[in-house]
C-alpha cells in the first residue's frame, strides 16, 4: 500500500419510484408500498393480540376493530378503563 487515498467516481443515484399497490386500510394513505402490520401477544388487561400498522403507526382496538392513533400505553389504559366500567355495570 502506498498510503494514498483511493478516489472513486461520484455515484449518480436515481430517485426511488414508489408504485401505488393499495391504500392503507387504516388511514387511507395512497403512498403505501408494502403495508406491514405487527402482531404482539399481550396478556394485560386481558390476553389479546395487539395489532400495529407500521406504515401509519396506528393501533387496532381489540374489541371494536377501530384503528386508533394512540400509543400502546394509552391503548392499555383505555382497555383497563373499559374493563372497570363493565364490572361496575354488572
């Protein structure tokens, strides 16, 4: 080795083309290429699958099926509140 830096030709990158495959079922975004939903088994406040859309960052309510724009902690708190209200009514 001679100790000299190797010079490379500059790269000319082409912009990435995003093809419209399908709208996101949750938020209706039209720029979703590969919609990804992450499933996590959670046991509190009851055992259920927590579903999160990676593209729009929304969580699916396990009982209503509605996609909510909240955090996982907020969803857990909401489920606990609903469970305690159901116990009070019974």
